[in-house]
């Protein structure tokens, strides 16, 4: 199965207009994964679509290459829909800071869902490279929250 470039562009436009951040399709012949971050070009991965993806999003290929090759770079994603908080209260310091180290089990943030405060903990030790969400903002299931380099 081959996906023409026009169909790929139409899919990306539909995902963007619908507010989706990720799409994945797999069958016995093809696997396609599209990941989009607001304000950035989409990243498409597929063995059959590698050339079309590069033609459709050359900036994404060049900016994402270091992450794709470094298996120690990991994204922490939201386990559910809710409101993201970097600190336990507005007067408190953030749980983690950029370039700060984290330990396995350390609280990274809180996500409030249905009036419950849920602490999101680090599953591994590492260094915070980037915080991808502002405190007080709504997050979706699977949305990337932190970019961390495992140690």
C-alpha cells in the first residue's frame, strides 16, 4: 500500500483542524504514525512513507533527528485529560526545573482531573531537558509534558 502525498497532506490538515496531536495506523503491510505539536511541523514515521514525509515536512526531519537517534531522550506524557500544575500550590516552587535532575519516583507535576489531584511521578532517573506545558493549562491524554534525558 502506498499513500500519495496529497492524501498525506489531507490527513495532516484534518488532524490539525480537529485538534488531534497524534495519529497511528498499522496493518500487516504498513505502519504510519503522525505526531504534531502546536506551532511545529508534523513528524511522520513509516517505512513506506519516509521520502514523502521528508518532502512534506523537511523542517521536522532536521529538528527531530537528534531525538530520534538518542534512545535516552524520553517524553513523559499525560495519562489522562486534566489541568497541568508544575507546583503543589501557586506559592510553592516547581516540582522540577529545566536542567534539573530527577530521581525515579520523584513527583514531576500534578494533573487535576475531576477535582482529584494526581501526582505524576518519574519512571526513571534523568535530567529535565524541557517542560512542554505551562502551569494551569489543560492537557489531553497522551500529550507530551516533559522531555527528559535518562541517566
